[in-house]
C-alpha cells in the first residue's frame, strides 16, 4: 500500500479517518501493518501491501 493512500482511506463502518501502524516498509510501500479506527476501534490488516478494509465480520478467519 502506498503511504499516500492513508490520506484518502476511511473506516468503512463509521467513515472516520484511519490511523496506521507499519510493521514492514520498503521504499514508500507499506508491506505489512494495520489500519485502526480511533472511533469504533476496528482494525484492518495490511498484508502483502494490500489493505483489507472489509469489516471484521466479513473477513475470512485464518
């Protein structure tokens, strides 16, 4: 995920701006990390540079 995307992404549940935690970054690409909503507390993982913005109830469990 490009770091600049954080400016346009919002929580799909409550539409609040998301906070980002980066675990791995290469150049300006975020490889792994999390997007977190400060209002509703939902967490959205970033895996292989792809943010999963599905609500937790709709994500496949591992």
